[in-house]
C-alpha cells in the first residue's frame, strides 16, 4: 500500500458495487438475499441491436475506429439531438466513449485545475465526487432534500457558486432519487448561470428515456440556448436500451472541450469498442417502441414499491417521475432497536441490519451524500419487489 499514489487515499470504490458484490456473495453461500442495489434494467438488450453487433463482427468491423467514435455513429447522435431536443448540432462536436462514465471522466480530467470546485447537488450519483477528486478538484456538495423535491433551486445554486466554481453537475432523471427537472426548473437555473459566464455545466441525461406519468424530458442546452456554448450534454445507450455491458456513452459540447476530451481518450483507452458502436448505431436509429413498453413496466413497479414503502412504520417515500430508483427517508426508525438488539443510529445501520436480519440489500443514503435515506432500485421483477417490500415492512414493524 505504501507504493500507492497519495491520490488513492481520496478515492473509494463505488459503494453500490460493493453492496451488490456483498449481496451476491451471501447468495452464493445459499442465503435467500434480495438485492435492490443494482443500477441496470433487468430486461435484455433488444434483438435488433444484438443482430447489428453480430453483423458488425461478421462484416469485419473489428479494428480501431476513429478515436472519438465512428462518423456514422456521431451522425446518428446528431440526428438524435435533432429528433429529441430540436437541436441542430455538428457531429464533430460529439465524442463517443466507453460508457457515460468515461465521458464524465474525460471532461473533468481535461478541465479541472488544482483547487477548482465542482458543485454537485446531493443526493448525487456516487461517482461524481470521486471523479472530481481524482482530477485534482474539490467536490462541493449542495444539499437538496425532500423539501425541494431533491432538486437544486436557483437560491441554493446562487449561494454555492464561488470564484473557484468550474463546473455544476446536473442529473435528470436523477440517480438516486428519480427526480425530474422540468423545463421551468432548468430555465430558472439558467437565469443564475447566465450571470456566471465562467461556470461550465455537465448535464447527465443518462436516464432521459425512463419517464412516467407523462412527464416531459427537458435538457439545459435546449431550453437555455444562450449558455449552450458551455454545456456538456452527456448521454448513452446503457439505461434506455438495456446495454449496460456494451459500454457506449456520448457527449456533446463546445469543440474546444470535445477536442481536449478526445486528446485524453487518444492517450488512454482509444476508441470505444467498434462492435458496440455498431450496436449503438442500431439502438439510436432503430425502432424505439420497446422504450414505452418498458416504462409501463417500470411505472407499475414504482407505484407498487412507493405504496408498500409508505405502509412501513417510520418510512416515508416520495413518488418520483423517472429512472428506476426511489429514495425513501428512514428518519422515523432512527433510535429504534432491531430484534437482534442492534440500535439504528443512521441510514448505514438501517441498511446493514436490513441485510443481516431480513436479507434485503439497499444502499444507505449517506453513500449519495444525503442522510437519513436509502436507495432502492426497482429494476427487478414484480414478485421479487413485493417480497422485498414485505420484508422491509416486517422489519420496520419489528423495531422497538
Ligand atoms: N450517470 C448516471 C447518473 C448513472 O447512474 C450512470 C450509471 O450507473 C452513468 C452515468 C454511467 O453510465 P455508463 O454505464 O454508460 O457508464
């Protein structure tokens, strides 16, 4: 360990992956564990997309491609921006990366100087702060609790911006809360951002397609075009197209930034998989109707999970309009004791005791920067969810 870089003391492995791994290990020991910690759709990649990949292999698309993505895929991404956001973009201002994660990483590494601050509304996706720190910056968490629907407000933003602010990160629909920023929300934030021309905005639209109750998607660069020249819009095929293992994400932004990100990529991983790029092309250009079908399933699960959680003593759960997560509060169980005699002092204790005593794995809210909450992923079957929620209900009822 003495040989590790000092930087490593600042970075921790993803807690969601750690909990999923722990649950998997318990399962392998024969325990009846239900893991609600995973961040991926439980549906398979659609067949037409898999076929496109097989065709690419057989057709010899097995070599290096252009470092930041094939011209065909970048044109398809430009068509997607036009179709979904009425934005006419230049395919040259697009970068294709190995997952959405690499888009974020390239952008932070290529822009952050020592001491630069990155505003991250909390609760946040676990990787943002660690990526910022790895890049040499300072992650500044801005608490956005249930009273503001877990969303950044113009007032909170105004208060958080300093002369050192380099980036603001926005994520809608949100992991871990499922909250969705409306067009009006983004316009209001845009008003504040207009007064701060040196702040870049990273807009993580990874869950764009997962929306319920007729909610409409909005993205900052479209609704506040005046600041589009400092917005990096990040998206990918992982969640919408059930392609988490294929590792394709993409970003659109100002050419100086895309150029710098491409330089980093050219000296680290080079192009994302040629085969996955061919599959992503089919995902974006092919039929989209299964997305609505999936959303019907996710919405039904969300309704069941939210209503069962709200029946648990001491738990309150908001009903979000996107992604496949809920973020219930466990404030009402703090101070209580489990049947095994464990006192629950915080959300970490709650998640640990729930796994130990009822074999349900959830992620404590402290991992996402806002306590006392926990995150449940409902990207699993109705029967499993029902069983899990019943166990949580029994667990809460057993607390004294
Ligand atoms: N952004 C958010 C909010 C996510 O939840 C995830 C994946 O969990 C990503 C980005 C990264 O997606 P990818 O698997 O394409 O790297």
